[in-house]
C-alpha cells in the first residue's frame, strides 16, 4: 500500500499569492517545516520504530570496520569526518541487508594520480535478478554509472541509496570517496616523501588547478572532484589488459583493475544522442561533485550523459567553481530550494547555497539559470527539477541532524532512473519523465521495501520553476515552466 504523502492538496503556486498576503508567509512556514520531513515526517527517521535500532547497530559495525581498516594501513591516514564521526558514513541503516538480497556490493581501492589511496564500492545486480519495478530479467553486461560525492566531507556511504537503486535496475555502479573525504587518504604520495609524513613537499609550486604544493590538500577544492571523477572513471573502465596504473602503491594492497569488469557493457553504442560519445557510461555528482561532473562531461569523451544533484553548472567564478562549461551530453539536474540551512522567503535571493535578502520574494527562474538555460541554448537535451522543501542535503543519507524533505530523495531516484533508461538504454519514456504520478520502492524496515506514491505536482516546488528540452521522434519538446510555477 502506498504511503501517505505530504498533504491532501498541493500548495498554491508562486503566481497565486503575493508576499504581502499573510497566507504567503504561512505557506512558507509550512514549507520550512517540511524541509525537515526526512527526520520528522510520516515514516521519517524519528517516526519509523525500525530506524534508531538499525542506526545504532550499523554505526557500531561501520566504526569498527573503518578503525580496523585504518590500523591495517598506517601509512595511509584518513583524517576525515567519515573516519572519526560515528554514523557519518553509515547511510540509511535500513538498507544494510541489500547486499546479497536485492543486489551485490564489492569494496575496491586504488591510488589516484597523486598516489593517495582511494576507497570505493562496486554495485551490481544479482545473477538472474529481476527488475523490481517491471519484473523483467536483468541480463548483463550492463551500462555503467560513476557517482562522485559532495564536498564538505561528503562520503560514499551517503550515496549508497542511489547506487543500490540503480544497480537493482540493471546498472554497474561505482561510488568512491575523493581524496581527503570519507575513508580515502588525506595526503598524496610524491617525490622523496612517498612513505614518510607529510608524504609530499608542501612548499613545492602547486600543480595546475591545485591550491598547495601537496596535490589534493586541502580537500575542499574543485580539482579533487574533477580529477577524482576522471580517475574513478578510468578505474571503472580498467581491465586485466588495460589495468589502472596505481602510482606509488607499493606499501598498500590495491585493485589493479575493476574486479567486475566483465559486467560492464563495452559494446559501442550506435544509438548515442551525442556524436562521438559511444561508451555506455553516466557520471553523477552532488554539490562540488555536481560542479565537477558538469565540467567533465564537456571534456571527457567517455561520458554519454550526466546527472548533477544541486547544481548543474554552466559558468561561475571562484576557486570552487568550474569556470566556463561546454554543454555536450544530455544533462539531468535535480536542484534544491534551500542550501545547508533552511531560511525564510525574505532570504531567498542569491543562490540557495549563499542566500541573500529578496524583499520581493523568490526569483522563480533561479534554479533554471544555473545550467539548464545554457544546455537549452546549445540544443542539448536537459531537464531541471526542483523538489518542494528540498535542501542541499537532500541527496545524502545523514541520520537525524541535518534538514532534508521527506520525499525529495525518492523523487530524485525516480528521475535519475528514468533519465538513464532514456539516455543509456534509449527508452523513449516521456511518460516516466513528464508524467504526473510515479511509484518508488523504499526501505521501511531492514529487508522490507514498500511502494511509495509520488504525485509530481504536490512534490515539486511552488516557488522555483522546473524546465525541460527533449528531442523526440516528432521534434523538440520544450517547456520552460512545466510545473506551472509562473515563470516567463
């Protein structure tokens, strides 16, 4: 039976009320409360009796496993939040039984181009598994997906939900921690300092794109995510005949190539939407990872489509932004109303990540401008969707303390699944992308997944417009305000 949803009626759209109307502020207050729905909403973390016991159990198991992993590699320190804060890298504890019941997982590790140890996980369907939505038998080899985490100590466990959702639908998926985050190593190993602290020369001239002489330090820089994405993609595509080079790895056990390389579909895609892009691979990124994949899609010919989770970036300035980006491959962007904090409507100016005063109320075109408009001008398929009450943390599984809406993650997963089926598997599935009601399977108890109904209008932003541009056999379909917010 489908779960109850946010409310009996959809909120009024942006054009229906003015900021001077008291109902405008009341609606905003409700939206702010709903931005904590993952914690307090129906079936949320505090209202699901199965959640807290599972969290305690999985936090203990994860902490012990990571401690033993660090002890076993003393010359490869991970000085990160994921390594030291209990629960940081657990993800959704109700998914702990997924491995070997709904799909399979395998840990992997390699050294990046600077010699830092990178840890990740591969996800794949079970042998002879059936698609949990359609019942179809999943036959390999499968298209591939590489997921890059967000910055500010995002770790791969936070994105396990999406990797598992994709794997059980017929994809081979790699998640990983960029250098300096999660369980990956903090320092590079270079020059004469390969096996002695600080493992590099901090006074050396910075390499291109780096802030300091030790590449990858500090972790909060775009280079960690762009180079991390491309290195992870190279490892994902590696084989015994074409292994990953694993520089400066003599002191640690690493995977010379992807152990599940045979599960990846290496045939050239003759139906590609982008001439010259024939590898069946998608890249997905969140936050600074989204900025990174926005850039990488334009310069790496191995990428067939891209998904940016807050936000697709076309052009921005500053050390954490990608500069000019060339739209090349079809792009899905799921973007948020709020940033790390939930602010009232008078602070809806600027970006969701850096809010500024806006006495006239939210600019409904704000999220459309960051990337979709550039893709539209370039004539490349793209879709931007803004879930209602969504935050920048929507896409990370973090227990109890940080805001996220109740159904934003479910809506995101549905759209990512539909987008990849269209652009990696060439299903012309307009209804799955543009329909009014969807179904999502979510874990309610350990080992128990149940369907949730997702009515699109009720779960999308009333303040910020969503938009799409899609090539179809009948021509281009385009709508700059397909959720009826009131955008010009």
